[in-house]
């Protein structure tokens, strides 16, 4: 059965009986609630209340509550929101504020399985179009739609961290990679035949360990293992050494190593820890940012899969250094397939006395970690937004100052570090600051994981000391015909051949690790337009310049692509970009114009070639023919002015 | 005694209500002072229908809602050294541009005209037709501000602009002393 | 509380520990343009119109703590340009047709455009939203096509009225002010709420019925003086 169902309400009218709870909620009639409605209301109320109870009705666990309600009912109904508001003590509009913020939560009914096709530019260049068609045909629904029997929804979603094996998709809680149209059709058939998403991975999915499941779904693609992270690692050696040191000594060691944050901004890790440690407070927190959402980045995916113990070890060391007893791993919603794996690692470490009370027998060294799942919001990679999200709020950055190290999670000093940073810290405690700082170059010590994808022979992860040139990395990756390289993802820099000698380090090309390669066959403006649409989609909307300005930038790039740009529009792009950068509230708006600015700088001809000159100060970009076309058809006559051999 | 050459001014009313032209009269007795500096060429005020020669200043009231507006506006841009958008309609579309925001259907123009001439609640149109005389210019898909169609040099805000701001702007432009508007003069209503 | 001094545009002013740049400036009679900030409400820092340079860095004056010896720039051509861009963005994000808006003359967005000389031909596109009107309430109407997402009604309802009638929903360009019920009539909003009072909504979004044109155009608040003049007059007292 095929249905073009734009929202949940239409689906119910097709007569499908989904198990009735949400059906009832949709047909809420103020006059004359029938007994079925009442009954199902009661059952949804009870079930939602049970979910809330599972989190002690704590409003700070709102995201977890909503994720579970979504999973169970395939949407967050108004009824559910009222119940949640009631039990958590919030207003219903506050609950809706959270529910409407995250892409993976829905205020209209979705299918029991949601298929999310990654529509990153890399996936588009790898044949996403044909795969989308195969899914649409196979499932009988269009992207954005839900099948009439309530079984499936089909959506696009931005980068899911699988650019090295694109095209990729999330199907329910599993991920599928290296898709082809044939594979897509087979998947659609299997799903329609009643197979679960897990069956698609393996018929004995349930028998596999969480790590085996992850390996079955996703290739690690480790192309070059460096000395710090991906080479041999002695288990918990750093943590054991840390126990012999005082907290200030741990911080001194990390600071002496020269370690800087690996998310891209590069704040000195030791300093961050020291600031949190010296702040007067009753409690402190350590949070791991595993929300890598920068398109083209997938290094944390590999660390989470292959080095989860090292990551938790690093967090535990940080906890000892700053005096935190609680930690959070914030895992992006797209990496839900790694959830069980991480949970298993946490459980294993608890069982072995590496987490919990008196870690490794050290009296008073208590530290435990909870896993916080995200729900589809790039902005949550920003540390303030990530903390907001952990607190059960919409993922909006916080006003700075105060900074998280002084007032972070729940108002307490909080260290937020990238997953890679924690791994490095653990290794530094094992091998020493000098060992680490000897690698890399001045100001950028140690190694860095680079996620290479796009037009190259060997996409994957490269662990290299800081200071290599882009050219050297491209040669390793088999990307000799690269014409443009995006270093640091869309919020980084797009460079051309003439600057491939630039170095990957904080003083030259600072990066969180994404290196996206484009050959000469790619259209730069298409890439830029995609990335601007990404930022428009991912802006939280809190501040004016980012919310509105990015829409204007996206529209302006559209004008260039359509050949409707005025000569002054190049200056306009620069001018508007600088306003957005200077007035935005957080890093998203401060970097979102970068795809435009760096291509204007490094590929100026791409823009100037698309500009329409203005003659007699009359804008050629105003297209009178398309402007009167509708009226011409409606009036069934031609224009006296613009259709005859009329010379103006 | 020879008088200094007077500046030539042309005016046009596009998709507006003619209120901005009426506002020109709000300059009151200062009009006499102004006419010493200018002579008016093509304008509804003189009923001259086409440019007799190039004008120094063109003043446009109203935005572009139909093809004729575009034609006239382009003609003004070609024939005037300085082009001024007078009033909110010329500046940003004004009241006629209200239709832009309600036209989000597949056939927005049809929907808009049908409601205006046939299905609207207070319509008494016994012919049940949308007017379609060949003499009527074709409507544009939406209402455009003048600056979207041609380059505009100055904008005088207001609905309608006050006699004061019109006089102040014109007299300063004519004497080369225009440095922007006094903040207390700027009004969008 | 520790008192200290810092400068705004070269003028030395007094401040106390815990004050924001804007709070100190207000007391000293120096006006820093703002839209989302309103006396008596939590600072939000979202409209960014109060962007100033403090020690060379652009910050929002309504949230940035004042610091001893700090040099703040406020009325510079560069900041004027940034603020004008922001105000123009808000004009273009919604449908702001001043000639037909009953808030004209009392509207802070419009008044800010006057103060910031927003008179040059625009380069920004109009987004022309089509959001449904809500006239369900007997005394209040909502035209969210004119909303600038300042959130003043949200904070007023939540923090002052203790009600939570309004709240942000959605993300990015789709973020908007939502209601705690299907429509305004379904909420417990009352005309007497602070959130509904004329001073809270800076534009013509929250409309009190039957009083719109009691004061004629030309005799309204910002017809009498530029926005911010009350604060600036303190300086000369």
C-alpha cells in the first residue's frame, strides 16, 4: 500500500490499527470521549509515567525520557507531553521545546522503523540519488513519508560519521554501509518481509557480542596506526600511574605534555583541568564529548569501537585530577549502534573495580559514568549545548561567561573534553609527558587522528604526528588528483592545490580531524551550498545572526548557482559572513560562513564566473520572463511589453 | 540676469496608492522655493508620458506588481542620473507585498485572484470572472521592491513620507549637501 | 560589593561587581541598543543587537560582566553597521509591514531601525513566512508573522507571572514561540499578565484587542523621541 502521508494524522485515516494508543491520542475529542479512547489514554499515561519513573521523574533526564517514549510510541504525542510535564514538574511547553529540538524525536507519528539515509555531500557524490530511489520504490514511500501500515519512515539525515564507507544509512538502531541500489532494494524487501533491522546485520545478531555487532556493521578502516592511540596500548597503565600521583601532579603532567583539545578549538587540556580543579565547589563533573557531528569526521567512532577502555581510563584520570565523582559519555544519536558496546565496557570496568567506589582500591577515589544518548543535533558538539542536552534541555549553547569549568553541568565545575583528548591523556599518564611532547611540532604536540574521506583510494583513519603537510596525507590516502581539500570539515578551511603544502597543526590548519577530498570533477558551489544548508539545518536558532544570517547565505549561494548573482554579491557574501561571525553567540555561527569565505579566498573564479553583469544599472538578475509566466498562463495571453518584438 | 540651469525631475507611480505623490504637495509653500531649482519632466503631475530628455533625478513611488511597472522602472533607470525610491512601497513592496506572504500554494496567483474576484467573502461580482482585458498588464509572480529590479540610489522612507523629509532630501541633493537623514525624520509609517 | 570603573567610548563610568556592561551603562546614562533584553527580565543575549567591543572582543553587553579598567566600544560606525544588519535580519525574517501594523510608532524593532539609520536599499531577501493568526482569546490576539523571537513574553510569563504560557519550540529558522495549549484561548493567559502588557512584546505580535488605534499614528512613543532617550537623559541629570 502506498500513501503520501505528510504527517501522522493522515496515516490514521487509512484505517490501519496500530495498537491504538496513539490513535486515540490523535482523535482526542473534547466532547464525548469514548471508552476506547479513555482506555488507551490511560494505558499510554501509565506507560509514559513508568518511563518517567525509571528516571525518578527527573527533568534533567528529559532527553532519555523522550527517547524512550519515541521508541515505544514512534512519536511524542501531546498526551505524552502532558504526562511528562506533570511528573517532571515542567510546563508542557517546556517539554515540547525539548521534543521539537532534536531530529530523532518526532511530534507526528513515524513508522516503527525509521530509515535515515545519510545525505552528506560525500554520500551524494557516492550515488545517494539511486539508493534513495531504490528505497522509495522498495518501501513505496517518498523521503519524508511514512508507510500506510505504520511500518516504515524514510528520512534524510546529515553526516552519520560513515563517510569512509558511504553511502550509508541508519535503519532503526543499526547502520548499514557501502550501499548500492541493489543492496538498498534487497534491504527494503527484507524489511517489508518482516525482518528486523538487526536481522539485516546478522541472523544471529543476538548471539554476537556488542563489539562483534559493531564490527559486523562498520569497518574501522584504520590506514595508519600511530604510536599513541591506535598502536599497542597497555591496559590501564596510565590510570595505575595516576594513582601514584597527586591530582595537581596529574594536571602538571598533562599540561607539560602540551596536549590540546582534539575537537578542533585546541584549548590546553591541562589548563582546563586546573581551572575546574581549583574552582570552589561541592561537586564536579567530567564529560566526554563523543558527539562528533562535523561532516567528514569519524575518528571517535573508531576510538569508541577499538579503544573504549582507553577513553574511560582517560576520563577516570581526569576525574581524579579535578575531583569529580560523576562522569557522562555523551554519545551522538547517530552512534546508537555503539550504545550496548559502551555500556558493556562500563559494566565490565565496574565489575573489575575500575569504576565505582574506591577505584583500584584507592580510598575515596569514587567515580562512575553514565551514557547520555544524543538525538540528532550537531550543535550538541558545542560544549555548552552538550551540557544543556545532558541537563535535559534543548541543545542550546550557554551564555559565556561563566565557562563550564566554573559553572557547567547542573551549575558545577565541569570538564568537557573530546573523546580523543581523554585517550591521549591516558597514554600520557602511561608513557610520560616528555614522550608525548617529543612527537608533533612546536605548539602542536603528539599525534592526531585524521578522518580522510571523499575522492581518494584509501578513505579511513590516519594517526599521524602533528605537522605533516596536507600533501603528505593525500599521498598516503591515494588522493593524488585532489583539486580541493576541506580540512576540519565545513567549519574549517577549503584549500586548493596551490596550498597543499600547508601543515596540519594548530598554528596552520587547525582541525578536529576531518579531511574531505574533492577531485576536479566536483562542483565547488554545489559543495558550498550543501554545507550552508547543513548549517541552516543545524543552527539552534537561539541568536539572530546564525538563525537568519545563514539562511541568507544559503540563498545567496543559490543565486550564484542559478546564475542570478549581481556583481555586488561577492562583496555581499563577505560582508554578511563577517557580521554573522562577529555577532554570533557560539562557535557554530562563528564558523558557519567558512565554506563560503575559504572558497572565495581559494577558488575566486568559481564565483566571478557565475556573476551576471549589470547593464545601465538595470539588474539582469531580475528575470521578467519567469516573473510573468504564471500570469501569462492564467490570462491565456502574451505580454504586450515583453513578448512582441518589443524593443525597450 | 541669467538663472542657473534648473535640475530636471521626473516622477512615476508604480504599485502604490499615489499617496506619496500627494505627499509631495505636503511640502506646502516650500514647493515654490523648490520649483526655482527644478523643472518637472515626465510625471503624472505634468501629464508628460515619456522623457523629453535625460533627467537629473527620477522619483519612484510604489513597487513592481506587474510588467508595466517593471517597464517603467527600467525606463526611469535608463533616463535618470539619480533614482530615488519614495515611500515604503517603492522601498520594500509595502501593502501590495502582503500578497507575497500568503502565496505559498502551487498556483498562488490564481488562488489570490480567485479570492479577490470570485470566492472572497464580501465579493459581489456577478460575472464571476477574473478581469482579463487585453489592456491590463500581466501581474508578476510576486511584488518586488524597486531595488530588486534596478539599482536605487536613495530611499526616502515613510507611508507616506512627510513633506519635511521630501523637501529636506531633495533640496540637499540638489545642492550637493545630502549626508543622510536626520534620525528624527525617519518614519516607516 | 566592590565598586570599580571602566570606560565606554572613552567615558569613564562606575560599576559594581556582578553588573553586566549594559546594567552599568544604563545607570550611567549610556544607551546600548537592545531588543531581547528588558528591565525586570532575565538576560538572554539572543538578539545580539547589544553587541559591543570589550577589550577588542565582540560580546553581548546584556550578558557580559563589566570588568575593572575594561575599554568598551559602543557607538562606533562598525558596531552601528553590525546592529543595523541584525535589525534588518529580523525585519526580513518576519512580515514587518509598518504601514499596516498597529504597533507602528510603539514598536521597538522599528524604533531601532530609526536609531540605526536603516534606510539604504536592502541586500537581504525577504523570507515572507505564512504563520496562522491566533485570535481565539477574547482579549488578546497573536500575529506571529511579526514575532522576532526575543523571548521576552516567555521569560515574563515564566518568571514574573509564574505561568509558562509561552515557550520556544523547534530549531534553527523554524524556532518560534509556541503556546502551552492548542491556542491562546486554551492557555491561562490574561490581559493582566505582565507577559501581555504593552511593554513586554517589543513588536506587534502580542496584540491587546480593541485598543490598537486609541493613540493615533504620529503621537506614539517613538514619535516623541528616539528609542533609548530616557536612558540617555539620565546622563545629563
